[in-house]
C-alpha cells in the first residue's frame, strides 16, 4: 500500500477552486427560511481537499486550514465585510470564534446567532458542486455532495447556487440531519465479501493495528477512514445451524448470536456454495434460550430443515474506510474463531466487505465491484508483506464447522444441547 497521505489538501490542478461556506444553522435545520438579510461567510481555501471532481465525501480539519480570509455578506449582497482568522479560531469548542462573530456582527449589526459550517463548494473550470455538512465537531466537519449535476462556477461567489442548495438539503433533511442516518446500501439484502484464510498462528490484533496505521498514513489513495467510525472491536458467540431444506432455495445457515440485552440476533444467510455474493438478513430481539429454543424457532418460525453445527466464539477487529469519490464504505476485518467445546480448533481469516454508502445522490452499484477489486489488490500486497496467504476466496464459517465435524465427529452438536 502506498505511503501518500490523502487527508491533507493537495496542490490544486488548473482551474480548481474550493470554498467553505459558513452561516446560520437555520439554513440546515429549517427553523427559519432563507432571507436576503441572512449573513453568509465565504472562505476560499488554498486548494480543494479532494483529488477527483466530482467527489462525494469531504472532511475539513480546522487546524489544517491555516490563515483564512472571511468574505462576509448578506445573501442579497447589500452589506459586505472582510476579516481574517486561522482555521482553528473559527469554532473553538464548536462555538463561534471571536473573529468570526465580529465579522458577522459587522454585516448584520446584530449579535451572531448559531453560525456553523453549511456547505463545501468545489469547482473545476466552469463547473461546481455543493456538499452539505452532515457532521460538525470541535476538530472538523464532514460534508457530502448534494448536487447531482454541477452548477455554474460564476454563481459561487454571487451565491446564485445557495437557494437550490438550501432546498436540496431541506428535501433530504431526514437523511442529512439525523445522527448516522446518512447511509444507504447498494445490493440491499446481500453481502459482498472476499475472504482470506490465514494459517495459524496469527496475531489478528497486531495485523489490524498495522493495517489501520497504513490506512491512516494514506496507504489507500482515494480513501479516508470512515468518519468517526473507523475502528471496531467485537467478541461474540455463534450458535450456527446449517439449513439443509426443504428446498434448494433455503440452503445456507441460521446463526443465533447472544446480545447484551440477554436476547439473540438471528443472522440468516442463503447460499448453496461458498461465494462472493450471499443473500442475508438480521433479526434482532429474539427472546430465546439454548434449551431447545433455537431448534423450535427454526422448525416453527423459519419452517426449514437444519443441522446444528458446533458453537464457536468469534473475536474480530475491524477497520472501516470510505471512498471519497463515491461515498462507498468498506471494511477489512481480521478474526479468530474457536470452537466452544474444542478451543484448539480455530479459524483465522481476513475479510474485505462492502458495508454501506454515505451518499445523498444516487449511487452507482457497479463502482462497488470495481473498488472492491482495487482494494483487494492492495490488501493482498499487505498480506504478502506479512508472510500471510493472499489467495482470494470465499471459505465460510459454515464450511469451517462442517470440515471440523468431518475431521472430528465427536464435535457434532446434539439437538437442544
């Protein structure tokens, strides 16, 4: 994986410009309509953050913006003012900094109300795109593109695009204004995943951390860590049943996973053979116990035929990242699975999976497949560099359990056990 950072602004190609737009919070949350007297602050940046035009995701860190000129004006342009401030002075503690507050008051003559990052506008030649703010914190803000088609660059500094941007944000307020509800999923109800089976012993923690550091240092150009959800740790049991009938369409597995509320998650997957693309569903809140309750649920609720396989514990560490160009989010997971009744029987794997898409415009599902193949090539280089198997495959947990029972028949689970 490359060592070129992707999180800092690069030199702007010819004709490329970008602006941070600040203004009243009401323009995002709809508590008041857009008015000609509203103050708007245009901050032209030294270079666009993103490399590709158009892109989807932009993260601005205040401490990386340096010295800025604040061009303050009312929407109707009747009053104007300029000021200077450093990026890290704009929103100390997420509140309006003194320089910004005084600049806004200088235009309105009134105390500054809630002023926040509104939009990021980026231009290439005579075309520009608008990105709406979806997260704002003391260190940074995250924006995603809301314009399906470009707007005229000539309109940027005259705010000819602003009314449409406010309208687009208002139309998507449920998606854009609610915490972590700005996701959708291509290939709904399906799992897309490459698996790499690793020969033990494998230190999954150190591998995950080293991969994480590689990605933080720009080892995957064109991608950034998933905003505020980049690293996860998991540790849970699986009580897995191979679904064997009554028809081929039902083949796959049903796995009961204990949850912290004392109930169970049912993870169901449909597939005849191990493959890249599998149909899946998740059902939460099942009030079941391992006293025959799993078997009764399979027979009476799912109405399928199944064989119980050995229960196992899965320890997993995840690194999540997203394409700044498309907004598609992917995960690379390292895990260690061991049988509950035979801890020495283990499976170590690395998985690359499409997770979700953080997009306000219509996504292109085909780009998921292209990006997964590009990521896989770099992941395989990382595995080879660590002396690990880089063979791309689909070896499933179901197959691992069946292989374990075939090798050691005493591991077969009794019904209701």
